[in-house]
C-alpha cells in the first residue's frame, strides 16, 4: 500500500504513469514558501486506484492547515492514543490525503478508530491537524451513506437518549454482588434532551 511511500517520504519509481506529476510554489502563512505537488499521475499499484483531486480539494477546504504542510516527521503517530488499533497511522493518513487517495481513507476503518484526543494536533510542528482531517473524512463517509461502526452507533444512541456516552453500569463489591443506584441510595440519572430540544439543537447547528 502507499503507506510505505508515506514512511519513506517519497514516491517510488514506477508508481505513476505519464508526465502529469508537477510542482508549483505557493506562499504559506508567514510568507513561507510551500511546495505543492499535483499527484494526478500517481497510481496505487496495490489497488490500481487513482488520486481523486476534486475530493481532496473539498476535504482540504474544511481544514485550517492542509496536508501539504506535513513533513512526515511522525510526531503525531508517536503520541497517538489509538496507535495499536489503526491500520493507517496518523502520519500515513495525512500522507494519503496529500497524495489524493482520499476515497480509500473515507472507506477505511482507521478513521473510526481514532480517539479524537487531539494529541496529534498538539504535537505537530507544522500545525497540521490529523484530527481535523479525520473528522472531515468521517463527515464525507456519512454523506456518502457508508456504515458507521456499530459500537460508535450505540454510543451515539445512548448519548441522545440519556446524555451519557456510555450506559450506566452497576457497582460490584468484592463478593461480586452488583448494586444499582437505587440500592445505593443515589438519585436516578436524568434522561437526555427531549425530541423537541434535540431537533432545535440540530437546527441551530445546521444539521436539520
């Protein structure tokens, strides 16, 4: 896969067809020169997929800093909370987006395994945020009607119904006996927002 290209920070011989690979120089924040590569001639030799520049442009337009600023230093990956769960590491996700292979990312399990802890955004010396990129990829996946992982779907339903990310569990003593809130003399948990309040909130956020 092209994750190896990301690790090496270069494009191997024979991975692209034609002379379409070109460069231009833009002026980045603070007057710094930014070298941007147009990857329209690349081909993923494992899947024969071609970059989707239109989708890449739409995703990048939502970000404060695009993936072209990434140095592939790996600091985001070295501090990643979900490192062991990810098929593609944070710096590889950024590199894939940089090369235009966004459709593969949108359908990847890795964008849903991210813990959204923001460590990658804090650690990046270039202020590139894999976190923001992953959120944009999730939104794109939802807009395409792709399936959300069941575990995350359960969390969302619990959040809407109770206002809690996870369903309350009973306390268990050393003998293994379980106690509910009533048995412990604790007040019942309040339920989540009413349907009317949820609809009003969605409309306020532009989601209705």
